[in-house]
């Protein structure tokens, strides 16, 4: 067996009860991404990609980072936004709750933190399972 090694940390974030107008606003989300990247010292590989769905639709955002990636999907019709941050280098926990309450008026925020690669893996002929 190969010993357990943490290869990264992933945060899965759900924000509910959000302001639907802010969930449709690319600039609000772009600013939120900028704040998160600045405060955690994350470095984008390229400019973030943003897609605003037509009419009353939401926004999808994605940025590739030297540390991995950051993504969001908003659902104004459900007053909900989801975020995913994966970092292959250790980073402190970010205050998702306060920041999402401030940026998109979330009334409820849940965060799941996962240590990736943390389970033991069986060794194969190629060295990895």
C-alpha cells in the first residue's frame, strides 16, 4: 500500500437565500473572485471565463489557477449559488460565510472541506492505482 498523502484541499460551498439580482451580475461575482484570490494569494493562469445566461438566467464563472481552479454557478430563480475551490497547496480557510453574505446577500452558507488524496491507494505495476 502507498501511504496516504494529501494532494490538495477542496471547498464545496452552497449559498442560499441570495439576492437574485446580484446572482445575475457578472461584476459582483468577478469582484468576489478577485477578493478571494487576493486574500488567499491565488494566481490565475489566464483571465477568468464568465458566461451570463440570457434574460433572468444566472452566471457561470471559472478561473484556472496555478494552484488549481475556482468555479461558481448561480441560480437566481432559486436564490442559490454554488462555489468550488480546489488548491493543491495548503491555504487557510476563507471566511465564505461573511464574504458571501456581504457580496450576494446569502442568508445561509454551508461549506464542505475535503482533503483530496487522503485515503490509502493500492500499489499497481505502474506505481499508482
